[in-house]
C-alpha cells in the first residue's frame, strides 16, 4: 500500500505520491467496496453486503495497482513522447441503474 507512494515521493513527485496514496491506494478500494456492498445488499441476507464490500475492495486494490503502474513512468524526452502519443489515461466510471450496477475501467496508451 505504501510502496508506490514512497517511490513517487523519492523521485520528487509529491503530488503524484499523495494522489497515489489517498486517491488510488485508499480511495479506490473503499469506493469500489461501497459499490460492491450496495450491489450485493439484500434484506434476506445478513452478510451479503460484507461479501460485496470485500469483492469490491479487492477489485479496487487491483485497479489501483494497474492505474499506479500506468502513471509511474519517468519523464521521457519530448521527441519520444510525441512519437508514442505522449499520453497514458486510466479511467474508472461506476454506473447504477434500476436493473444493473457495475463499473467500467478504461486504459489507453
């Protein structure tokens, strides 16, 4: 949990270190865990919401690792950035409607 933020901080990227710790490593598992608890909550089952939270938190932890790896690149010279497109994007969009709930994850290189 603290490894990637420490490495970001050691490279002088304090903003990325804070975002990695609070946004990805803490926020992502809690947020997806809460969505999982909402999804699996049923009135006839006492522990279904807890199981949903655990599943969501695990998926959030994996997503955090993938997202952190995507942003953990060293700065490249400008000509290499332009040649490769210059951008890495990771997005997580939770969605809920009357019949389905879930989340979409998109990674672009």
